[in-house]
C-alpha cells in the first residue's frame, strides 16, 4: 500500500479560494449581488486570478476536499461567466426576490436531509440529481422558464465534481433533462 503525504499547506489553497469561496455552496451565496454586467465581469476576472494562485499548490497536494471545492467553484463560475452570463444578467431581479431565496433554502434543506440520512450511495446520488430538478422547477415557477433552465444548468455543472466523487452515474436519468 502506498502512503500519500501532503506536500502543501491546505490553508494556502483556501486563501487562494477566498475571493470566490461563496460559490462552493451556491445556497450560501447571494446571486443578487452581481446584478450588473460590471459586477459580474469583475467576479469573472477574479476566477482567473484564483486559478493562477492555486496553480501548482493543488497539484502538489493529495487532498480530495480541496480538489472538490476547487472543481465545484470552477464549474459554477465557469457556467456563470460563460454560457449562462447573459441569462444571469437578464434575470437579476429574480435572484433578489424573497420567494426565490426561500425556494433555494427549501431545495437545499430537502437535499441535505436526504443525503445526511441516507446509508445507500444511490440514494445520495439521486438526491443530487433531484436537487437540480427542484431548483429548476422552483426557479421556473418563481421567475420564468429561461431562469429555470439557467439554474438547472448551473447547478448541474456545479454538482459534477460531487457526483464524480460519489461515483454517481453522470448520464441523464430517464426524463430528467430540463426540457
């Protein structure tokens, strides 16, 4: 058996991540604070700085939690700063609504409860798939279809590292792709 050693300071990695740490858990972040193109552009610029800061630090570590955090943040911000940027900006008012924020909390609470009580890995995996669907439906109901599709795609992208870590099937479940 090969013993793995840490060759880096985990705190250094998390210091690099601090400007975008809110996006490790999108339920704790305030999407509404990036309500202008200028604000979002600044945030997207920080992503490259974070990647540069992390650079070799992460590669020198054998640390699943740090990698999971980095990959989750990169996937969420990659979508937000890429394909999802226009919709995110056009739906800025929705992200501020109390109904939307409450809906985010409900979907997250349901998912957290299922995952924390599940003993079977398949139940945990299903909960992650259900989370994207819960958020998409809630966002569609509160905002509109375009915002719901954005939410589905952003959260699905953000969950890929967790699904990979849990070894969930990354394919689509029958009837579960956002229409």
